[in-house]
């Protein structure tokens, strides 16, 4: 995306207060971080700003609390992680966005950090409320958006905040995301294969429709594949699926035929009668009413590997199965390994996106290599779709 104002490396920020929008939306269990990838990625720029003696106010969200405080969605575990990994004073603010926080930020010394608790505890955040945006803007002199993964949303700390602050920039993580994804879009080599997982077809219909005009194969995996199997008259038992998706899928098949794009769905699956159960491999036409589809089967894995072998560019968003249970991580791990092997040995252009995709790769324990690995999900897909992301358009 041309014209974005990136944070200048030579900008003097000593004793200036920077409002830094990060994506610290990490998975938690019992208030402990399960995957710290997003926090680790934020550390280098934080260390740079600390070294340059800036005062830093960090804004982030975690989960979807819908404008009310939920203790299990507090950024407290992230605060503790930052304190352990940064050599500076870090403060944590859990109160309302009002004069108290403005006063607190004004007491920051050079190189110190103030982390605000989950910004989505404020209802005005998701409503892109100008009042909240103005209050946030008053906490500093320079605004930096380094949260590409949130930039597809019109929200107060991403979008309207820029109306009330003189200097707004994109940070280095956002810059890397935009440049890497743009590189793939501009330099992709045919054949191009797109692997899409996730649960809902309706949330990805636009990106699928857009992609099929420019790719050769679209492979549907994860819970989304259940909808396609049901559409093709296969029994999906108790598997996760989306109601009223048949018209959407019909449209996808019609457009795919128009653009000569192949739609590939699983021919076999790994099933169980419970998500924490043991995997049983079954052909797509053998699934029973009491079973749950939780991964792709070995025949489907082999087919996908062959398609990857015949591709020069691969885009992947969304795991192939319920990877949290190792019994159903086989499909995801096999896809990841094949893409990685071909990236290393055959100069495959590979770009992977989405928090769950990253988490599944980290959980696999495999040493893998890709052209670009993005923590963004929705923003990644919308950028691929060619949409003008609200959080980026205000930085031009």
C-alpha cells in the first residue's frame, strides 16, 4: 500500500511520549501465556524506543470482552512478561481512560513504559468512539500503529485516534507485514495455491471470491471444510458447521468454474466421538452421525502435498484440524512441513497468516522456514483481497 507514513529511524523521540498501538492479543490459560509470539515480536522496537529515551504508552486489546471488564482477559500476564524481559520501569494502568491516566502518563520518565489494560474493556473502542479516541490521543505527542493484525478494524485506538494527534506513523512490524505480503502479491509465480481453514465460510466468502480470480487452487481445510462436505451430501455427524452456508458455497463453486480455479476438499478425515478423543481415519462417505471431524485424513494430506509440489506460490490461513489435541495436529503439521521443505529446497514463495496458524506451528515443535509468517488473520486476508484497510488509510 503506497503512501503509508512509516516511523522515521532518525526521528528524535527523547523525552517525547509515544502512544504505541500493539497487538498483544495472546492466548491465555489460567492467566498464563500459552504462545508469546506476538509479545516477542514487539520487544525489539520497544527496546529501540527505550534506548532512544522515549516515554511509551502501550495500548492493546485481548480477546473480545465487549466493553466490560473481564479478569480473565486482563493484560496483567503480558505486563508481567514485559517486566521480566525489559530493563526499565513498567507501570500497569487498570482504571478508566480519564484525567487520572493522563496525569499518570505525564509522570513517565525517559525510557519508561505505561501499559494500559485491555482497551476493549472500554465500549467506545470497538465503536470507534471519537470521545475515547480524543482521550487516548491526549496521552502522548506521537502515535505509532504497530498492530497490522488490527488494522482492518475501524476502532478508536486504530482509526479515529489519528484525527486528534499531529504525528501518526506505522511501526516496523506493520511495515514488514505490508512489504512482505505486497511482495508476494506482486511477485507471485504460477501455479498459485491457497489453503484456507477456519470455521465460517461467510467471513471468508469475499476473500475466496477475490483470490479465485488470481490463484489456481483453493484447498479448504479445518472446520470450514465441514460445510463443503455437507454441501456435497456427505454426513458430517456432530462436526462444527455453519448454518445456511449452502448458497454461499454454491456461489463459490460457480465462480471457481468461471475462473478455472480448482476447489479441493477433504476426501478422508480423522474423526472421534469427542474432541479430546483418539483419532480414527475414515473416508468422507463413511462418517457416522455421532462422530466429529477433527482433522484431514492421510489421503487428503498426500493430495495436498502433491498440489504443493506442483505450486510455485502458496498462501495459507487457518489450521487443518483441532491441533490443540496432538492426535488431530497431523494434517496441520504435514502441510507446514511440506511448505517449509519446498520453501527451502525449491524456492517456493510461501506466506502464512493468522494467530491460530502461528500457534499451531509453534506448538508443533518443528523447525520450519517460510517466506513470511504473519500473526495477522483477518487483516492478512483482507489485504490479500485488495481492500483498503482503515488503520492503514489514516496513516497516509
